[in-house]
C-alpha cells in the first residue's frame, strides 16, 4: 500500500517534537538552573519544583522519547509486546496509539506549563504541533495504514 503524503508530515512533526524534547530535557537536566536554555529559576516560583531537573526529565521522556518511539514504530511497524500491552486501541498498531498519546501529552504539558509558569514563546508552537500530530494521525488514510486484525 502506498504511503499517504500526510504520513510523511506526521513522521516529520514527530521527529521535530521528539528531538526538541530530548535536547531541551537533556539541557535542563544537565544544568537544572535553566541557564543553558536562557531560562530563569524565578519562572518556577509558583511551582512545586526547586529547579528544572524534574521538569527536564519529564520533558525528555514524555515529549522526547515518546514521540521518537512512536515514530520508530510508525516507520518499522514492529510488534513489541510491552508497547502493545500499553495500547488501549487493540485494532490499531501500538505506534499509532502512541502517536495519539504523544499529541495528548504534548497539549497537556503546555496547558499545565501555562498554568504554573510564565508564558514562553514556544508554547503556542508546541501546542500547534501536538494538534497537528493528532489531526494527521486521525486522518482516515493514516488510520487505515495502522489498522490491524491480528495484534
């Protein structure tokens, strides 16, 4: 089956989101004062976090590793029992469901970030990428590609 053009867009945006999450999370964990990203600890004043180490770890895992794992699965469509166990939509390949998880996590991440910290220029951009990823994944031609009957 020929790959729909929308699938390439989805792959691109998952890679973009994942690489940004891995890089940003790594930089926050390396220097928890946020200085490597030009961030200020005062941004965390009304949060439960004394520094950016834990938010950096969450960023790395949830907005970095998750979209990269989803991307890997979308491209290679390997069966991975652990990932399939976490798949709530059993008629879809786990990677497609992980793509939905990634979009939901991304949007939730930004909403929580906006509630507990100062506005940051990338927030609406990252929210838009999360929405684009959800929209692309939910397109019928993309869904059809990842619909399974045996998983």
